[in-house]
């Protein structure tokens, strides 16, 4: 947007409706964790998670599972 590059985080439901999305300047663990924790808090446990296998996404999922925030 306006010549700047942003990273797009998006949560969708089983009917492909967008539940929430964020645009961020950085694609890192802090952004990923904040987005995932907010989605879980607002919508509950997801039935599945689909990622592009980016390292920060995988690390956050593993960490949230270890802390029992994510099933």
C-alpha cells in the first residue's frame, strides 16, 4: 500500500470467510504470536492451522502448544 511492503496475517473459518486479518511491517515471532493469541482468545481453538511453513510461524505454534494455549 502506497509503495510500502506489508506482511498479511489472516484467519479464515471452514467456509473460507475471513475472521480477522492484520497487516504488519515485520514478519517475525512477535507479530505471529500476537496475532495467533488474539485469534485463539476471540474465536477459541482452531480445528486446523495452515501456514506457509515460515520458521517464525512454526516456532510460535510449537511454543503455544508447549504452553497449552494451543491444543
